[in-house]
C-alpha cells in the first residue's frame, strides 16, 4: 500500500468509525419535554388528571424540571403551579427546549366549545387549534410530538393546521360530539380516566389510543350515554412511535 493510499484509508476510517460506534451504541432514552394544563377550575377532574399524568411521568424517570404543569385553580397556583392563562400556556409550549432526539408531550384538559376550542377560564376565552399549532411549531418543531386534548368537541384539534408528519393527536371527542364525565364526585372525566388506565403496558401510542377509545365506549354504553367518538391522527413519521415512558 502506498503512503498516499494508506493516509486516504485512515482518513475515511476516521470519518466512518465514530458513526459506526454511535450506531452500535444503545439509543439514548428520549427526553420528554412536557406541558400539562387544566384549563378550568369549576371541577377538580381536570387538575386531578394533570396531577396524575405528572406523577406517572416522574415515576417513569422524566425529570420534574421538564414537566410544566398549569392550572386554573387558585389553590394549585398557591402550591406553585403556573396559571393556565392563554398567554402563559402558549408561551410554555413555544418555549419548550426540544432538541433533536427529544420528544414533546402536551396534555390539555378542560371544557370544550363547539366550533371554537378548549376553554381557559382564567382568560375567559378558548384556545383554538390554530393557536396551538403555531406554538407547537415553535417549541417542538420537527421532533416527535404527542398532543392530547380532552374536552367536548375537541376533534377539531385533530384536523387542519394541527396535522403534521411528526405529530400524534388524540382527542376526547369528535368535533361535533360532547365528551362525558365532567361531574361532581368523579376523579377524572371518562376520557382522562381511560387514557390513564391505558398507558401502563401500552407499547405504542396507537395501542394506548385503541385501549382508551374502547374503554370510553364501554363506560358510555354502561351509563346509556351517546358516543363521544374519540379521534386520533398519526403523522407519517410517528405512526409506530413507542410510548417511551
């Protein structure tokens, strides 16, 4: 081998070997950047759900510093939870420090208004799908992103500008249907309860949604209520996204 050829081979190996070593190493656990928000304080069901979701994430190893929880409840705010105003919620999402290799998770639960969005009582207004889509595009950009919107008529959040190849969107109801469980004496709404119960043991987000939708139908049928028909959208690049926690 000539000296010139030898150094050429060494140079190529120097470029290839780090990539090969990186590929051979076990993939690092994806960091979840999380926003959880309860948009209304008229019933405790919304805060109960975000608190339970936060506990599950922490138990699974997500650093508490990466979980941003917001609430409309004065008591929760006194305990250090950020206020769930429209401006604060959008800023928290837009400011998520998601980097390549990370994942975003946004879980919003409240009352929903048909043809409008998700109710945010502190701002006396609704969060619209377009507003949420813009904030996600800033904070989460192209990283795998899971968006869960729980409330009546929330199917509108699974359409239009919200749809991107890197997003999974789960909603509690069709755009023209109410969801159920916003009642005194309940811990969670039907959808939130079924989702929280579906997460343990679910390998993929598709599996978690299928279990959730089946559970919601069962609860609605038992109480002889109408069908809320939870909706889901799975972007092309995240159709087989693992739950990851």
